[in-house]
């Protein structure tokens, strides 16, 4: 069975914000962040659905950065809803994920 992955607009914006933040810290770190996050997302082709479920989404912890990838599965498609910095307030993360449940 083949798995498709769709990164929703909000999650793409999260990734872009992360790229900008890390690039402002050190030249080249933004690209490394992007490549690392995309590799984590690509791993969902194999590991989708094995992660802990939080606020109606599965949560994959990034291997190299303090970020979580929140996703849901429908049929053979993994929908990535958010890529959030784990250092945010838990209440902010919960609110963000609750608003994505309406999509």
C-alpha cells in the first residue's frame, strides 16, 4: 500500500518560519532545518500512525530540532497540519491544533 503525504498550507508556513528563524541564527542552518524536517515528514511513509495522539493529531518529534510534526491520516494520505516549536506554551499549541481540527 502506498502512502501519500500532503503538507497543508499552515504547516508549510510553520516550516518557512522555522527556516527564517534558524537562518537568522547561522547561515545555512535554515536549509539544514528544512532538510531535517522534510526527512522527518518523509519517514511517515513508513511510520505513519505509530506516534502518540495529542489533541486529535498524531505527534512525530523531529530527530534534530525541538519541533513536533502534527498529522492525521485519512485513507492512504497523511495530512501534515502543523510543524510547531516544542518550546511554545502548551496552551498555545493546544489552541493551534484545535483550530486545525475544523479543517
